[in-house]
């Protein structure tokens, strides 16, 4: 049975480790001793479907263990590096955690007969695995890549909210390596793990693999910003609907239907950070990042656009009571990082509005960003009570279930701004319903 080490127990590391422990022996490492202590008891703050059960199963069966000591990784066939690469103010990524984990793994290899494959899962700009990680591993181990150990790049494509399912059913596996020996070992590992369910493999060099990750996220973000820009045009024409435009566009197999849902803009820990990193990286290469800049710019201005729609409807925002339904960057998660809701809430506050906010899972997280500046409520109904406009910012099922009569009954003025297109205008004819990307005649 393979033995695997996973360094960094955030979303990617923990979900990958927990899934691998279904079949293999896994040692998860994190420098945060408190996190390790909780994980040993089977506790995690990551609310992924199925994760809790996998953790329990892994711990009970003895297949999954947690540590903060790099020496406990020794003997692993593979060590996956899945530490965070947060943004610096310049937009570049902060490689501090990648560097320290590579150095620590190197030290654990030093003087041992251990010949692992070190696998980069963290999102890093092209050239990092060869230029930074490999050098640190060699320096600290005193050994040579390609001779004593291997280094591969294996970017991750899982999504928050469906991380376990995505890990169990990947649509492709991209493997970068400097040597055929490294990529063969990693490919054999994944083929053994997935068996007949193994997806397509793309085997390439480390830098290309790193570029695949940025290109995939940047392309998905481009689709979103593109349709968000088109939705601004559609809103200018009564009867025009961006959803119909997106549907018709998506029927062209060259375009495809996914990631064409207009909304308040993309958030989360990946797209905004990756786009900014790609911009900074392109500039450093002497390239004009104009194209990616535009994608970022549409996203940055989308909350302002939502605010203008609310302002136009209410005729000013000073003293108006605004309810924001949905704080997480998308439904099904408690993550508010780069959430457009947080940006929008701050914009409303700066325009003198009074704010009540609600999310079924993300209230505690949002409090860390919004503090006491807003009123947090315990239900959607409580949130909309007495308000002049309700702005729906994510597609939680609790919001989908709200009935027009409830808005009419509880709000001071029943105006609903649906940025996720979750309400049927036919059913909502009794309230003033405004939807992103749907032009309506001036009332
Ligand atoms: C994203 C990618 O989808 C994953 O493939 C990738 O592995 C991950 O980033 C990462 O790099 O770690 P995630 O951030 O979990 O995953 O979220 P998505 O489901 O992709 O949504 C991102 C944002 O785009 C959300 O705010 C969502 O509401 C928004 N979105 C998505 C739209 O506004 N419209 C769409 O049509 C789709």
C-alpha cells in the first residue's frame, strides 16, 4: 500500500488527504498545532459534504494520521505540498509557506535513504516548482532531484462545496515533471488509486502544468466577467434577458453553457487571487496584461453596479434600510473571502444605508470583516423585516424558497434585487423585482 504525506491541511490538503485515506496510508501535516489537535479528534471547520465521515473513517481505521513533525513524513512514497499561497499587496503570491515546507521536507530527506516524489499542489506561478521548490529541496536535503528524489507539479481543480466529489471524480489529471521517472511514478499512483475510473492524463513539464492551472481559472473568470458585462448591456433594454443570451450562446459547443451565469461577480480564495497574480506575473515578464486586467476590472466594479441598481430604484440610499441575503461568495459554503457581498455591504454603508445581513452558514465569518457596522439576523425573514430593498447575493436554497408574499408582508417597501436570478418574474409580479441582466421598462 502506498504511503502518502500531505503538507498543509486547508481545503485542498485536507480533502485530498481524506479521500486518499480511503485506500492508502496518509499522514497529514500542518504547522498549526491546534488544527492538528482538532483533526486528531476528527474535528474540522471545513464544511465539505462527506469530509467529516471520511475523517472519522480514516482515523478509526488507522489509515489517516496528523502531525506537525516533518520527520513523520519519512518513508512516504509521495509528499503533496498543499499549503496556501495568499496574495501580497502587489498581487503577486506570497511563497513563504511553500518555501518553508520545501525546506522542511528537504531537511527530513537529508541523511536518510528516503527517495520520495514531492508533488506541488499549491497554486504557484509558472516556473516556481523548478525555480524555487526544487532548489530548496536540493539545498536542504543535500541530494539531487532526478537522482535521489523527484519533483512533480500536479495542479488541483476541486471546487469549494463539492471538494470531495471533485477529488473522487476529477475530469483530468495534469502532471508536470522534469523527468519521465517522476511523472511515471505519479501517473502510476493516480491510475492505481482511480482504477477503471481514471480520467484523462496530461503529462508535461512543471512550468506548463503550473500554467494550465492559471489558464483554467483565468478562463473561467473571463467567462463570468464577459457575461456580467453583457448583462449590463441587456439591462438597458426592456425585455432583453442575459440568461437567454447565455443559454443560446452555450448551445454552441465551442462556447459551452457553464460559467455563463451573470451575477454579482466572482469571489472566493481562488479566482480573484489568481487573476491578480497572473496580472503581476505577466507584467514582470514584460507583457501587457490588458486582457486579464479587463476581466478583473469588470469583477471589481460589479458590486458598484449592483449598488447603482439599488440606488436608482430607491432614489438614493441615505437612511434607507437594506437587507443583504447571502454573505458567502457562493451558496453552500461559509467562505466569505473576496465575497462580493462584503464589498457591497461596505459600499452601502459608505452611502449612508442601514444594513441588515443574513447567511445560513457564513455569518460568523462575515463578522470578522464587517464587525459591528451591520445588524446580523438569524433568519432571512428577520433580515428583510422593515427594509426598503432586499438584495439577494447568493443562491442558498433558503432564499430560493422565499415567497413573494413574505417579502410583501415583512418589508417596508417590497423591492427585491435578485443578483443570482433565482426568482421567477411571473411568480414575483406582486413585488418590485429587479434582476441582474434583465431589462425592465421604467416603472
Ligand atoms: C474555483 C474553480 O472552479 C476550481 O476549478 C479551482 O480548483 C478552484 O477555484 C481553485 O483554484 O482552488 P471555487 O473558487 O470553489 O473553484 O468556486 P467556483 O464554483 O468556481 O465559483 C467561483 C465564483 O464564481 C463564485 O463566486 C461563483 O458564484 C462565481 N460564478 C461561477 C459566477 O458568478 N457565475 C458562474 O457562471 C459561475
